[in-house]
C-alpha cells in the first residue's frame, strides 16, 4: 500500500487521499456514536464500580460554603490550590472517587503512565519542591503527587469523596447554588466550579452478545488486580494459565498490551483501527540536570513546549520528544499557520510514512506489520508514544486479530468472534475508552439549572456561548473547566492550571469587591465567540476526511453541535493563555457583570 514517493514533488496527493478514504470508509458506521454503551448504566453498571476503595457509609450533610468544586482531579486540585492562595477558606471539593487524583485515581491499569513529559505534566513542581523520577512517570507517582498537592493546599479537609452530584440549582433570591448529592447532602455554595473532567465516563462498545460473556471481564479504568495479580507496574502473575483478550488499540491499550503479553498464557489483541505509535524514549531523571535548573525553569519549559505546539519555532526544543517532533513536522495542524493545505498534507504523508516504516522495522511478521500500519493523517486520532508495544507482536503468545476496520463481530458466552472465527477467552478487557463528545452536563452527570429555570443543556442545545469557555450568561457564579471554546493542548494539566488561575481570580474579585454575583454579559459572550471564530482555522474538511475518532464524533459529520461546541481558539494554547493573562492584568472585568 505504501507509495514510493521520496520528495514533495513526487507525491501524488490524489492517490494518498484515495488510499485514506478507502480505509476510512471501512470504519464509518451508520450508527456513529450510537454504537457505544454507557458503562455507568443498566446491565453495564458493574463495569463502572470502584474496585479500589470500599464504600463507606456516612451521614448526609447540610452546609453552606463559599466555593464548591466538583471533581478532585488536576482541575479540582489546581482550582482548590489557587483558591487557597487567594485566601478562600470555605471550600468543598466533591468527587465520586475514594481519593484525589481524577484520571490517575481510576486509571491504574498495568503500564499506566503519562506520555506527556513529567517535567511539564506535573504542575507546580517548583512550588512543591518536587522532581519527578523519570521523563515519563508512572501512575503511582502521579497519583501520589496529586495527594501531595492536596495535603500541601489543605484540600483533604475540604474533600467529600464517594459522592456524586445529582442536582445543581441557582437560587435566585439567595444568590447561591444549591447542590444535592446521591448521599442526601444539601450544600449551598456562592460559587460552583465544574472540574469534572473530559474522559471520566467509561465507554463500552455495543457489540452484540456483550452481556453474554461468562468469563472474567472489566474495563481498563477499573482494573481487577485480584484476578490478574501484579500491580500498575506489571507482574500480572495470576494469568499464566489464562487466555486473555483485549478490545481496543488506543493510548490505553498500547500501554497495557506489553504487560498482558508477559503475564498471559496467550493474548489476543482485537484491533479495529491501528494507532500511530511514535517513540517515547523514557529515562530516569538525571540528578545533575535537575540540580542545574534555575528558578523559573518549569514555566520556561512549558512556554517552550506550548510555543512548539502552537506552530512556533523557538531556537531550542527543550522537551525534544515524540510530541514536539510531530508538532515541528506538522505545524499547520495545531494552529492556523501559514503553510498551504497541500504542503501540510505532503508533510503529513512523510511523517506517517516514517511511522509505518518504524512498524515494518520492528515487527518481524510482515502480515502482522501490515495490519498495524495506520492509514490516515497524523492528528486524526490521538497519537501514541511507546517503545514496547510494537515489539510485543513478535512474541509467540500474542496474536493480533485485526477486524479490518469493522470491529468485533460478536461476543459469546466463551469468547470473541471476528470474521466468523471464535477466539475462546478466560478474560476479556475492554480498553474501549470514555465518552467524550457530549456536552459538559452529560459529562458531569448533572445539568445545572440557572436563572429562570433554564437548564445548561437547554441553553447549549441551541447555541454554545461562553466567555473564555469558562462561564456562560444565565448561570451566575458557575464556572466550568475543559476544552469548550477554550484551547486544546495535549498537556491537559497545564490547560487546567491556566484555567484555574482565571477562575480563582474572578471569584476573588467578586468576594473582595463585596459583589454577590458575577456573570458574563451577552455582549461579552458574543465578543468571545466572534474572537474565537475569527482566529479559527477552517478545519472541517480535515475532520470530515479523517478516520472516525472521538475528535470527529466518530465520523458522523451530520452531528455537529450548534456553534461547533468543540471549537477551540485557533491561535493555539500559548496565545489563549496570554489573552487570559492580559485580561487579568487589565483588571476591568471586561465581558463580565458584577452585582
Ligand atoms: P480510545 O477511545 O482512544 O480507544 C478505544 C479503542 O477501542 C479504540 O482502539 C477503538 O477502535 C476500540 N474499539 C471501540 N469499539 C470497538 C469495537 N466495537 N470493536 C473493536 N474495537 C473497538 O480510548 P483509550 O482509553 O485508549 O484512550 C482515551 C484517551 O485517554 C486518549 O485519547 C488520551 O487522551 C487519554 N490517554 C492518555 C494517556 C497518556 O499517556 N497521556 C494514556 C492513555 C490514555 P477505533 O480506533 O477504531 O475507534
């Protein structure tokens, strides 16, 4: 399938587009996002239960606080930290989990590790006096770091774990929110921050027969070490006599597969679309390098990474990894850069050829190597970075079961069927990801009711309008973190850190100015939407021709939400953060009304 073109002039773009279209067409389904089942509901609720912390019963709580934060992941932690720094004492942080950590509480699967460099990913390293042990640290260290942050900023005393918000209603006459939970709590709060995360609802494929399987099964974000043995660091020593299947080959599965292969008698990897697998190059932190760092180093490093991610070309690439290599090769896909779409496509082709060649050079069986090769543009799906995934397919006890874009056919009581062949299994792991394309009320699991009884989902059904993606008119004193009408940077914790600064600043202004209500004006919202749209690169053709993924509503181009809900500011993350910082420095509260 690969072309022999070696120079930009020799590339036949039409032939490449045809090739990618054929691969995409195999994968597109008429049911789009409807193909998935919610792991938190009905027959599947078992898949979402917390295997890590036993449930503790407690009395219901009735209280009034200044600020209530929903979510104890990096978003909630950083908001809590910034609020503490701003002097807020009356704080409550709710989370359905049994501890802080968010993603890093739930995702403890073997091999769980962040593929964003840890010196960037772990926020506030200098303030915390902490140096990660490796360039890419593993889940236990990240989770411990979230706990460290929580202790440092006295957030444990604000925490209510194993608690799910069911309702949030704006009480007009009292100028506050009333929050109700599944524990019967009634908490009144002046301000509410929704930091509930983007990928928090486990997703299962609606494969026929999925509930029939009689073997052991679980979702990757609820790993059952009691069954597999071992820990997040590997050593799955109870699987030696087990045939194990894993459905999915995304960023999660890529990290799990090498460990399952080491532990299981036999591993079947069920693939629908191969991932891009770039290099990782993990290494321990060099103590002399760490000692040589000057104050302000983390900000400088973040700035350098963001600049490259935004299409800039700083003199030095401080991070120098798979991400920055891709950003430098493909700048036009990250922000609205100046190279032509055709030139971008050609660069993309060469980068993808490099990825495909890497597979051919590592995987010895040529048929398996061919099936592992991705045929789409680099950023159509979330790229992966791993050095042990591809070599795993050279093991005798590992079989790649490629479904040629169609997905698993059927699940039976005893196994998984692909192409009419049943693969008998003792254990089936779903590494099938999380719901992501829905608006934030769905992600949060509750739908805030604002002024005049208007639900947030109702407002956003017709048009999504926000100020900086953080607040919306009609919902006073409510803030939401995330990518909606903000920015998209692979280093999510940095985005949350910048958002938390903004949220804490506005809340502090409101409290110190003795105002009771802060809310975006209609004009403020309109200005932000216009600014965002003016800066936005027209990328719908790119997404419409991409293989299905969570970035394009699983290939369903008819399902665009009004005002392109997922739209981000097109100037890239660096410019977006500068807009927020300049707004705070100006200090006029432009676009907001304080009452
Ligand atoms: P994904 O949604 O990325 O992957 C789900 C996988 O399940 C895909 O391979 C998908 O195939 C497959 N699948 C779904 N339905 C079927 C079916 N019917 N038959 C066969 N296969 C099916 O989820 P992940 O958990 O892997 O990753 C989610 C996100 O979490 C990532 O995008 C990333 O943002 C984050 N993450 C970050 C990490 C980090 O290091 N920073 C590590 C891990 C995850 P198809 O591709 O065809 O849809």
